[in-house]
């Protein structure tokens, strides 16, 4: 399916949930924030957040610094 991930068109053939997309990106699910079609999705809701053709997803990683 075609998704827009972080502003870029992406073909995605994995598990059709937000949790599956995060896992496919090798992102630490505890260290990212996610949005699906402009709605914040908390970590505990990602497995139930179904992806559909044309969805817009933002995945933001956080890094510590000093």
C-alpha cells in the first residue's frame, strides 16, 4: 500500500498496523512518537491503529544529548 511517511511517499507491504510500520523501520517503539492522519497515537494504541492506502504517518525519534 502507498503511505506518506514523514512527508515521503512510501510503498509498504508489511503488517497493516502502525505498530508493524514502526517495527519495520527498526525504530525503538518506546523512543518514538507517532501520528496517523494528524492524530497522535500512543504506544499502547499502535497495534490497533490500522493502516489504509493513502494514510499519512509521522514517526519522530528522540535522542538524548548534553
